C-alpha cells in the first residue's frame, strides 16, 4: 500500500482536502494531525468526492471550513483513520481537463541558454500552455513506465491549481476567484519521445501523456494569505512566497520558489478561458520552476563542464517533491514488465 505518513505535517491553520481509496472508490477527507476524516461523515451536507465538492464549491466551502474547524476543536463525533492505514490518491482523481503552463522565466531562459539560443522575446508577451492527458493523473505512489520512457526519463517540479467555477472569457483580475486550491505537480517527461515528436512542431504528446502527478492535498487559497507577495511588475494576480524542492533518492536536486512565477495563474487562466469554457475540476500546472528538472540541470552542468555526467530517472528511484504549505509528494519509479518499444517502430 502506497501512503505518505508525513504529508499532513503542516500548519494546522490550513484546510487540507485529501482523497483516498475506500473500498475501491474515491473518498474525500479532511486531514488533521495525520488523521483523515471523511467529509460526508463529518457533515452530511458535504459530498463524498472531490468532484462533488468542486461542482458545488461556493455553496459548500464555508460548510467544509466549519466542519474542519470542528474536527480540530474536538467537536466531531465521527472517528478518523490514521493515514498510514489508507491508500492516498490524487486530490482530484478525475479532472475535467489538465493543462500545463510555462510560467517561470528562469527555467525557460536556462533551457535556451543551454541550447545556445537566445531567450525568446515572446515569453514576456503572453502566457502559453498545452493540454496533457487528464486520464493519466495520479497521486502518491508508483509511477509505471514503459521502456521508451526510460530514454531520458525526467521529473518536473511544478505547482498546480484546480478550478471550482464555470467561466468563459474570464479576465485576469477576476481569475483568482475561480481557483479552489493549490497542489504540487510533477509533470513526468520522457525526453527522447518528447524531442523526437516536437521536431515536427507538434506536441508534446507521447513524451508527456503517461503520468502527471498531483497531490498530496488541495490547499485553499485563502489559507495561504500569510505567504502572499506582489506579482511581478506589469503582472496581475495572486503570488505566493512558497519554497519548492525536489529530492531524488534522498539527494536534493532542485530548489526554487512559487513566487518566482513570472506569469501568474490568474493570467494563465485568462488565456485558457478566452473564447472557451473553463470548468470545475480543470487542473492547470505552472510549468517547471528554475532548476526543476534534469533536462535543465544536465544542460547547465554540461555547459560548465563538458565531462559532466547526465542524470535521468531510473527504475526504483524515489522522487520527493515539497512545496511550503502544500505538503510533500512522494513517488517511486517502476518499470513495466515488457520490452515493447515504439521508438523501434520508426520507419527507415
């Protein structure tokens, strides 16, 4: 059973919503002191699933917050279950869509510098995103990878939001109202597949569609007020001073800050919603923080030292991501028992 026994060790002022597997079905719960309390048992007005909560967010969020406070104050009569006894899954197990942005200038500039090309000026003109496979969303635990994925298998340290309101043509100054909460995201990447397909100016697709990890919890934005900082000059939307790190096999390889996002989530949402409906349950990632993947780290290393030894994820590797206030997300890389390769299917 794959669990995170420590991922709720956070400030108790935070309202944390977690989804776990209960009798093979998703169950939404509050997390208090490493104990999970089913939302619908704590208060019969609350749904048992995250989708049920997101689709009625404005009517239910205050009820949920009061119920959470009742648990902390000892007023809840229903017992919780210690987290180590439960199988924690993605906070939003079935998102209506999943987009990923490109918000950190440091990452983009470093990646282009490492390829010996100039910084692209369009980055500063508008935020971009791509759609990834919302059916490949997962939470803590094993990440199953095919042989071709191990051709330069990479993590990407990111933050993500999930939306809680239907909207269309939403302006950036109003967009933060559509955010239910924040999560950690690991945008897993198979770099050889990604780079090959993008030679045709389409994608990423197969390089990204096998796993996108979110979790371990959803934290409501109003509970992050203590971390709020101004957005970058000439930008609009909430920004938070939240330290971000990633450790691989216990060694820290990445460190950044969510406050370094040049494009805010509000601005990304504005572009997402232009001429299009955005829906409760839509997940949107920030893009990779500076130093937040091996592709960038290897490129920087080789730029400074031609003998630098590249590092990529291998079977059995442990990947642990942490964002201040949002918890700790732990995954283990697992190789599928097959030798099937689509890279070998290329025509000569």
